[in-house]
C-alpha cells in the first residue's frame, strides 16, 4: 500500500487528518504525538493496512482546548468533547481522538481518564523529531510506550476485550524493542499508574 496510487480513499482521509493535526497543533503552539496502529506503518515508512481512526497525545491539551476546537471546527471537523476530557474531531464517519499529556522534567503525565486515571512515563518515549511518512512530517510515540499500553489495555479500559490480532501486535513490538537493545520486561519499572475510579483494576506495575 506504499504507492500513492494504491492508497485507499479511507486511508487518504486519515492521512489528511494526520496532516491537519500537525498543522493545527503547531498553529496553537503545542505538539500532538500519534500512537496506536499507525505507529507500525510509520516505523515501516509506508501504509500496511486499512486504519479505523487516529489517536494522539497532545501536550497541554486542556490549556489549548478552546483554540483546538475552533481550529478543527473551522476546517469542517466538528469536535466532540469526550467524557474523560479528550477531544474527538469527527467528519463523515471518520474520527480522531486527542488525549491530554503534561510534561514535567523527564516525565510525562497522561490523564487518560481525566483526574480519575493517569499514567506517568518517561519523556524519552515521545520522539522529539518529526518522522517523514507519506509526504507528512509526523510526531510519534516510541515503541516503548506502545508496548506498555498494548500489554495492559484493561487498565485504561476495564471493558477491554482481547482481539484476535492483539497477541501478534505485542510480539511485533517485543521484536522491535529487542532490535533496539531494549528489554521489554524492564519497561514496567519505568511507569506508574493511578486509577481511582470505582471500577479500578489491580495495577500490574
């Protein structure tokens, strides 16, 4: 799917959304890091499959929220404010989700469930340099972040149901980390998590 002429209309819309997130984030003075399924494609340098949506971690989303809503809306991506405080620009059945992160020294705090749940992880898990991808320079998380999230998704979503391809994704991430000289099993010691909601599950970290 790497050739431009072979990119589906669906993925073209998401790529346009990806470009828009980069442009709007820079315009309002922040940075949005893509995470989720697209990280594999970005690492490979080409589109590998059809994608459903775009997931981002946006620095100081709460502070920039009014500007972000106005910018996306002006570009015909109406924004839904999610219950946890995330922003979800939507258009014709396509959607993105921008979550809030704050930076403090060498650490990052991701408020994935508003004030009732947050993850603290190393700042180096955010790639500081944009990566070229399908003609767009995109900011992306490192494999370390993806691995931790993929190994414990029920912590972020208690209703999570394992999907058939999840085990394969984790193995690909383990292989990617080992190629970089990283021991995947030692990553848990670098994060801390808090979930104070009544449905909180035991923390594996």
